[in-house]
C-alpha cells in the first residue's frame, strides 16, 4: 500500500504534502533532516493520510492536492478525513 500524506510543523506553521510506501519511515526521515525540503524543523507530525494500492494513484492524489495551492483546502481535508478515522 502507498500513502498520500500531509505533515505539519508547528514551529514553521507549514504543511508538507507527499507520498510514500512506508509512512513511519518517511516521517522519521522528515524529522531527522534526511529530507532537505523539510530539514528546517524536526517537529513534523502526520495530520492526514490516504491509502492507495499503487504508487501511481498515490502520486496522482499528491499532485491533485498540491495543484489546489490552498491552505484552506488542506485544512478542509484534515477536518473531513482525520487520520484517526
């Protein structure tokens, strides 16, 4: 399974959207500085996740979310489909 995910840094007050096959390992990478785009903060938490059977589907969903370029849309996604569901 592949995940399209959104992580949030309270320190930077910023969201990051991505996709991966291993969400736990990817979050560790984000918080340890391995991922240069998210290296400025080590307080990132998973706030949203959707599961897909293929890498292509997860990547497509990531692009759809990024294409919106809207913090309001991200907030709406998080509110309507919380990771605890």
